[in-house]
C-alpha cells in the first residue's frame, strides 16, 4: 500500500500527532467534511473538474527550472519547482480550488479562512470568486501593514478582510479569530485552513490537494536529468508547500528531504518560529503537533521575517516524519534569507517570496557542501507581496554583493 493511503489513520493521526481536539458541535461538522471529502473528492466528476481547473485556470503544470548562475557560484546543481508561476503567485491555490470545489458540492455559501502573508487569503478569495461564493479572510494587523498589496488584491477579488487586533496581531491570532467566526455558522460556511494544520481532515485534505506539486516535480526532474534529485527542500511554517513536494518523493529512499524553518533574529524564545527544531508536543487549534511553548505550556510568541511562517506549530505529518527521520528539519535565519532573496533576484531574475527564500538559503548552503549533488527547491511563491516591505526596511541589498 502506498504511503498516502496509509497516512493518516482513520481518526486523523500521523503517528502520535494530529487528531481532532474540538468542541462536540464543531466535531460533528468535521465528521461531515471528512465523509464528504472521501465520497465526493474520489468521484470522477470532482476529479475531472479539478483537473480542468488545474490546467485551464491555474496554469499547471508549473515548470522545474535549473539555476545555472546560482549553481556556478555556490556549486552543486540547484533547481526550482516554480510554484511562483501558479495563478495568484503561490502554491496556495492548489488546495484553495480543491476546498472551494468541495464547498460547492456541499452546498456551502461562504468560505472563511486566516492568512499570514496574504497568499492563502488571495488564493481563497480567487476560489470564492471563481465558484460564486462569499469570502471572509481574517488577518493580523501587523501582517495587514506588512503585506498590504495582498490586502488590496483580496478586496479587489470581493473578499471581506477582518483585521485582528489582539495578541501579537499575526498568524496565530488570525487563526483564532477565523475559528470563532466559523463556529457562529458552520452550516452555511466552511473553514478553509491554509496549511496542513488544524483538526482532521484538514492536514490530510490540504496535503492531498498539494500532492500535484510532488507528482509534477518528480516526473519533470526525471525527464530533465534522467534521475531523481539527491535532495528536495521546502520552507516549513505550517508546512503545506513542503508536504506537497515531499509527498512525491517519500517512497524514494535515496532522495533526502529537508524542511527549512525560520530561525528569525536569534534562537531566543520569541525571536524565531522553529517549532520542529525547538518545540515539544502540544495541542493548538484542534490538533497535536510539535509546538513552541512558554514555561506555562501555552503557545509561545513567535517571529519570522516571513509572515507566512510565524506560527508556533507545524503540521502533524511533519512531526511524524521528523520522528521517523525521513525528513530533516533545518533553520535559515533572517540574514541568510535576505541574502538568498537578493541573490536569486540578481543572479536568476526571480523575485521569491520571503517564505520561499528560506529554502533557497538552505539550498545555497547545502550546494556549497555537496558540490557533486543536485537539490530541488520548492519555490512556493513570488515576492511581489514583500518588495515594499523589503525596500523600505533593507534597501536594494547591495551589501550582499
């Protein structure tokens, strides 16, 4: 039996992680979504419609690209899976169109979600416009200021953007707020989680909808080079883009897999968001995972230069894969990430999202140490959303050249 069919268990566990820790009234809705997912998403009609959307609307497949200049400078062979070329500029639309299609089949009227960097919010607003549904996006005030171009895009697409002003005013608080809004009317709405997190069945659903990235990447790399990559890397916050590309290679033991977490300003609590490296098992937002916690066991404050990565936990499947040592989790700090951002711009003519630049930073480091090896990076998004913030705070990056 294939890996994807074996994981998760029927009650949503990946090893000891995952599950569903929600109030009884919400659990009944989760059960309905699970049942609908297994019955609807496996049907010929659903699969055919989703494949048509992928090809004719999203512009899939996205290409794999060889970074010739970056590879000459750092050694090794660095390749990118260009999810930045997916419609709306990131991998997020892969699961948002799937969730939107499922909502349509379920007769839901409204999509609700959180967003950090805004890419999930834009993708869900896009899906809502496509399917003729209402859309409500909850976003922390810090991220609204930092990622304002995406806020404009969401509004243009017809979404209502709800500012979240409590706590650190970032991604965790946006999730809290979106869950509260969903609980008020779970009959007519569906909560479209933006990553492989949350109660079952969302970690499984989002991974399955993102699996297309791994399937394409594996086939494309084989066609380009005649072999599989030696390593595959992706940034990890919640971890949807990483699970998407990893899922294409999990059964290939010779391919090393690397999840790259935000090391932030320092490894002091509150200065990073590296839950896989420094967290311990805990429960947040209805699921069990590695979680950064304070002395009282509460979710710790987190920070990342990339708004999409500042979450105190990670997807439960990542936690299981860490324990099994199938995926290795590494860190890229803010300085390394900025250097990767600027160098990909200058040397390859590609402006990456700050989230994705974490994985590029690791790939540059890895290539220097493994000059005979290839590494494939999931370039999960483009950096249009980040450029105002970066230029205002860091300038044109001349210090790195």
